[in-house]
C-alpha cells in the first residue's frame, strides 16, 4: 500500500509549479498575494516571463 503514495517533496514541488503557472496566467493564489513580501524574487521572475 505504501507504494501508492506520492512523496511529499514531489507533491510540494508540483503544487508550487501549479501556483507559478497560475500566476503567469494572471491568477496568482491568495497565499502568493498575501505573502508578497516573502516572494519578491518570484514576482520579479513572473513579471519577466508573463505572456
């Protein structure tokens, strides 16, 4: 049964990637917006790469 679970690191990376993709499409999650002071470098990258 343990083989059917995903590793938490892999799942966390996938969720982070999804949040970045949503932000690139102009719909950042509430947590990204609320924690903007901690994500300045991320927002710089997102603004550079937005389509």
